[in-house]
């Protein structure tokens, strides 16, 4: 089983890594780690009249966090990916681990997918 989530989404459920390790649920969590809730950036921009001022970015940006290290501390395999060529081997390693695994894929804050709502 593979779960794909952003780092913002992972923050809501990160404790479930410990649950998976304790109960032997061999899920692989792949994290789009761009240190932000970047898909909400436009909404926050609109709330600030189109120009985010002062500390507005603190509403949707995070400090850099090593989610692989957190996963390891909870009993999971934690893999940190910082270069594109590391993705495939890390996924193979995670899928073959025989225990819960998290693949922390560090991505660019400015790389946004298209909006689903137009």
C-alpha cells in the first residue's frame, strides 16, 4: 500500500507512523516535502489583497524538517530523497522493506501543480 501526501497533510497524521510500526502495517508513505502548504498560497495572497506582507508567509510555509528521521524514530524505515535520481531506488527499497516506510522527497516550493478547480 502506498500513500502519497504533502508535508502539510503529513503533519495532520504523522503519529500514525508509530501506529503502523507498532501494528506491523507495511505502508509506504511518499511525502512531497516542499516545506509549505503551497497550494493554499493563492488563497492567502487573496486574503492579503494580492500582496502578502509582513509575516503572512508564516501561514503557509514551514521550517525544513527531516521527515525520514522522524519516521526512523517511530520505528519505520525513513529515506530522504534530495535528487531526482534517488526517487526510484528509494521507492524500491521502501516497498521491499517489510515494515512501514516513509520516503521524504524534498521538492521546490515554487513548483505547483495545476489547480483542479480552474
